[in-house]
């Protein structure tokens, strides 16, 4: 059984930034907007929270294409 890798916001950003493709550029732009919007709600948002890769891929499907 494969265990899904978990990333916090900073780790998923670093993971995506390794790729030099159009999908990665879109994903990084989206991640920046996501972090900016979520940071306004500092009572519920913690960028250090570990989330499974599927969480990030569900929020922004372009990330799932990078993983392939």
C-alpha cells in the first residue's frame, strides 16, 4: 500500500517550482493567490499544516499533471 506524501504550503510551492513547464507556472501563480487569500483568515489558516498531495491537486488540478 502506497502512503500519500504530505506537503505544507511552503513544501508544495518548492515541489512545484522544481518543474519548468507551463503547468508549473500556472500552479505557482495560483498558489501565491491561494496563500494571499487564505492569509487574511489567520484564525483558520496555517501554512505549515501538512496536507496530502490530493488536497493540493483537488484545489488546483494543474498540480496533479505535474506529479505524473
